[in-house]
């Protein structure tokens, strides 16, 4: 009994010790379990964040590829647009380009938390805007239907380094995300390994505490369940990421194939169109040169034959010599008229615009029109109550109206009804060809003739194309009117019905001016001839062609003037510095080193009292109507009488004030 009494305390103490140890072990196990649970939860949260980061990286990479694809499709659509200039193609280009901008905006929102990526996206947006500016010129030219102008602009845009820089920036953003994705995948693997290790420790502790630690067991079971769910979610996300990557690769492959097909198609189409344009150019050049050669050969035959016969008859009767010389002069005059028409069609003929009312001009031409078309044609007119003015070369406009009346006469075979109408119109955009919206004056000539077949209407403005029988027309009338209308800022239309007649209308923009001085010298102006300058008047002749210079000087000396000739603007300035009594400068327009307008501009600034007469056969790039405005012009070729009238007119325009200006200028000097 005593032994039992002694053993009991030891057993109790031992039991209490074991209990304390067990309690301490339970507490330690519980604390460890709690710590392990916290660590497992944190590890799972880190894994979820890593998975979310991976998904974000995939989304960013997919968005960069989508933006790259949209930009590629937009540029491909623009390539087709500048070729076919069709509105649906332009719409495809616009939609794809706007889609790319939205994708870049979405990309900027997605990387807002990454400062480096945000800086790259901002640089991407700047490149996108710059690229939009480069492509806008080609799109605008295609929308305006400028033909090959849009192709050259698109080609220039294609040569710009902005496009490769834009794609390079997209690749740079994707590469950065791909690097971040690798880091995040490594972090995900580390979190998974750590979670696995902690779960194993948790299992061992659960085994140790056994059934007595039910709560710990439940918590362990819960942790294991969470781990399994996390593993399943990770597997699901991994499979989703793999499918997404495969879809991205497949889509990228499709885009590359589509881009290659589009490039091949664009190259093939561009080659075909270039070949077609070359064929059309060669046909147009062949028709133009053939027409010019035909007409010039006829005129040269008259000139050469007349001069040759005149030379052979020099010792025979004077009347016969004069007859042949008259024939040669008539051929030369017709050749000069042909070149004038060609220049007008090419818009290289200098216009001398003044403000005029077309209704008043037509009214003043009625007698001339009646005499030209004959008495069997009844002419009716329709003018507005308030005549609007236009800024136009009145001589060219008169020629255009007379040409239209003659064409109408020929279409009616000399008998019918001719209607001339002048209307004030306010046009909307696109209402008449490519004319801008605004106020216009329309001069229309309508006949009751045979009309023009529909298959010929598209060609009526081509040079040397005519619907008249052989020998009845040159084919330059309507082409000359076409060039004049376009050069004057307007346009021309033609409507015709076979058997009912034809209506030709010229549209000219309205001018607020009501009248001004300016115009071309006419050889037949008797009032100017009566006021010819006195013999011996000193004149400076500036002409770079020695043959033309000798002919001009000879004609002036024949008229009794004193001449000084030089071949360039620089020599002319030296002569003007040296000679103080010169009254008139006769200068060519197109000359090397210094053009005629440049010479006159400098001479008029220093010697404003000296009169000016431009003599020209082609202005080209040497000047335009503004450079020649306010000065008299004599067109090559000219006769001695025409030169006399031109010189008298130029001196008369400055003669009233030249002496006073000279005195005032010298007193200021």
C-alpha cells in the first residue's frame, strides 16, 4: 500500500507532465498548424496573384498583336484605296485605323501600373499619330480621286521609317511583357513548391496529433482541400493559357498569310495598272502627235510651197508673187493658231484675267455670232436680271463661245435653233464634277442638231478627236475650251441626245470685282496705230534667240525706231544702267538665268517710267497671269503691223505719266 502511495504521485506527476507535455505539444502543434495554415494561405494568394499577372501578360501580348494586325490591315486597305479610289475600300482603311487607335488606348489602360510599359505605350501612340499623318496625304488624294497622285504619296509613306518603328515599338512592348511573364511563371512555380512543402509538414503534424486533435485535423483537411482546389485552378489556368497561346499563334499565322496575299495582290495589281497607264499614255501621245503632225504638215506644205513658188516667180509678175506669199502667210497664221489652241488645252497659255459680266460679253458678240453661223439659224438668248461678274480672259472666253456656236452650226448643218443662256448658280459640293461649292456663272450653248452618240461623249474633250466628217474640223475646239475653263478655275460639261441636240456649258467662279484694266494687244486696233510713237524712239529688245532677235530688231527699224538688242536679263540691266533715254523694254518671257517677269519686276522698281511689252510664245514655268498682269503682251509669231500696234499700245499706256514719273524719280534720287 505504501508502494502504491509512493507510486501514485509519481504517476500523477508523470501524467501531469505528460499532460502538460501533451498540452504543450498540442499548443505547439496548434501554433504550428496555424502558422502552416497562414503560410499555405499566403502561398496560395501569391500563386493566384502570379496567375493573374500571367493572364494580364497574355492579354497585353494578345492586344499588341491585335493592334499590329489592325495597322497592317489598315495600310493594306489604303494601298487598295489609292489604286481603285473606291469609297468602300476607304471605309475599310478608316475602320481598321480607328480600331488600332482604340486598341492602343486599351493597351495604355492595361499597363497603367507599369511605369516602363506606360512610357513605351506613350511612345507607341506618338508613332501611331505620326504614321496617321503620313498616310493621311495618300488617303486625301485617293478621296479626291487624283489618280496616280495618291499612289506616289502612298509609296512615299511606305518608304518612311515610322512604319517599322511603330511595329518595332509593338514588338518591344510584347517582349517586355514576355520577360515579365517568365519572371511571374518562375514565381508561380516557387509558390507552388512552397505550398506543397508546407502541406506535407501539415500532414505529418496531423498524423502526430491524431484523432485527439480533431480541430487540427479538420483544419488540415481544409488546407488540403484548398491546396487541391488551387492545383486544379492552376491546371485550368495553365490549359487556358496554352489554348490562348495556340490561338494567338494561329491568328498570327493567318494574319501573316493574309498580309502576304494582300502584298502579292497589290503588287500584281500595281503592275497591271502601270502597264495599262503606259498603254493609255502611248495611245494618247500617238493620237496627239499624229494630229499635230497631220495639221502641221498641211500648214508647212502651204508655207513651203508658197515661199518656193514666190522665190521662183520673183522675176515674173508682182501679183503672182504676192499671191504665193499670201498663201504662205495664211499657212503660218493657221500654224500659230494651232499652237495657241494646243497651249490653251495644255493650260500653258498665259491668261490675262479681268473682271467682266458674261451676259454683257455675249450680248456684245451677237452680231459676230450671227455673221459667223449664218441667217438660217435662229439665235435666242436668256440673261439674268442681275449680271454677275467673273474674273476671266475675255478674249479666250469670246473664242470659247464662238467655238461652241460654230460647233452647234456644224451639228445642225447650218439650219436650226441655237440658244445661248447665262445663269447665276449656287453649286453644292460635287454637283458639277469636282468644282468646290460656291457661286458660279454658267454660259451654256444649246443646239437642235444631230447629237453625239454616248460612246463618243467621253472623248469629245480629247485633242484632235472630232465627230465631224474628215476635213470639217481639227478636233481642238472643245479641248481648247476645256483647258481654258480649267485654267480659269471652272469646268465644262457636255450633255447630248442623239437626234435631239447638244448642250455645252462653261462654269466660271463668280468675282466680286466689277472691272479693271488689262488685256492682250490686238494688231487690228486702229486707235492705237494712230497714236504710234515718233520715229527714233529708243527701244531695248531682250531676246535670247538670235534669229527672233534679228527679226524683231529689223521690224522695229523698219518702223523707224532706234533699237538696242541683248540676249539676257543681266545684259539688259547693264544697258539700262548705262542708257538713260530708253522708253520701252520689249522682252521675251522664258529666258535662262533671269526670266522676263523677273527682269521687268527689277527694272520697274528702278526705272518706273519705262514702258514694257512682253513678247512670248509659251510662258511655262517663267510666269503666270499675276506676273504679266497690267502689261501689254504680243504673242509669237507676229507680223510687222502687229508689232507696230503692240509698241504703240505699250507706249500709250505709259506715255501719259512717263515724263512726270521720270522727273519725280530723278528728283528723289
